[in-house]
């Protein structure tokens, strides 16, 4: 299957469903039922589920561009997380429930989109537990129009399944990496267009050398995020720590630079309620911290490297690119 056979219809679907107005409505507490119903009937939720049980049988590398599109369109629902959760449930022979599912890797850290999720797949350290979100007492972290929440209650093991060998966090972190890459692409595109349209002192501000330099650095970071996400999602559902660390440390570090540059070139309009820029930069900051920031994953990467006596080149080749 050619990737454009997936990305083009998926991109059109998200563009039609997740307009700026629709995203704002969900963030403002409006209903997301119609949006989720369209996503569920599209068939993309089971992209990673084996064909033998009704899915598309794709692997993580195949769906990485789809996860980027989810970030690009600032989808206000845990769509990529649900795709992963449904694959893990199907692999364990468990029928996935209807409704959005978030991935919870820690009970003391904010979980993106937890306020609009129906279920949570929680890593307890010993197993994965599928629980209804209503029973977990999610507490909003209080960000303006933010959908992140902290899970306040330990889940009861009604439905449990084996956890990946290194837990759920590496897999969840690589999902965030792909979302960051998608949002970075959108922000770079928006900033470039704005600089070509905004005229100051008789010429577009994009002709100023300092602005051109800023856009060039943004583009470099955007491509680095895409490469890191592609590497991260190339290893399957049982995600190695070193690969996840590479993907998340790279994208989380770039997220702050990209957000800052986007706001710098847009000026005051970038933080206004009516302008779309803040829909994406807010998400970059949320995804940067979710499931471990660049500092956390850099430390994990260092531990993995120091535990191996091979040369650095051999170690990178064998443990990240193999």
C-alpha cells in the first residue's frame, strides 16, 4: 500500500472534522460525540489491529505519518493513543470499548486529553489496566482551555493485560514525538506564510535576514522531529527504551524552540484567542512534558549507553538503527 493511500484520505478527514472552530468548541467544553463518531466509522481506529480480527494490519512505521497529521490538525481528542490502545487490547484478545482511550504512564503527571477520554489504559508497573475514566477521578490541571488532567485514583483491575517489557511509557513517548513532529510542521508552515504576507517598512518581514535565519532554524528542528519520530515508531509496540529516548528527547527539546520562534515571528497576534497559533503551541508544551521531558529521556538514553561496552557508533547502529 502506498502511504498516500492512507495519508490523503486521513488528512482530508481531519481537515473537515477538526476545523479551528470545532477544536475550540471541544476545548470549551462542547460535545465531541459527532467528531468521534466520524473518526470511529472511518476505520482508522483499528489501523494497528491484525487483519484476522478485523483491523488493517499495519505496523507503527506505517501509521507514523497519520500520527503526524493528528498533531498537524491539533485534534482535540486522544486519537493516536486510542489507535495504540486498541492494538494492545486486540493483541491480548480483548475487545476494545467504544470511545476515546488515553495512555496513562504515571499517576502523578498530567495526561493529555484525559478530560475528553472515556477510558484509560493505565500502566501500574506490573500490568496494564483498562478502566473507565469516570472511576479514576481525573483532575484538570487548570490550563486555559487545556484538556490535560492528572489521574487521582488508582484503577481497579476489571480488565487487565500484559504490559510491554519496558512498560507503556516508551510507546506513549514515541506517540508524543510524532504528534510534536506534526504540530512543528504546521507551525513552520504558518510562520513562513505569515512572514511572506506581513509587510513592514514596505517589504515582507520574511525578507529580513534575521527572520530568514529564524525560519531556517525552525525548519531544521521540524525535520529533526520528523526523523526522530520515524526512528521511534519503527520498532513496533514493544518499544525499546533507547529508541523511545532518542525520539522523545529530540522532539521535546525542539518543541520549546519551535514554539518560541513561531511566537517571535508572529508577534502579539500569536497569543490572541482568535488566532490559531496558540492552539498548536499549547499542545507542543503539553506533549513536551507528557511521558517524560527531554531531560528525563536524555538521562534514560545515557543509562542505556553506559550499560554497554561497545563503541558509540556500534551502539547507536545496533540499538537505535538496527
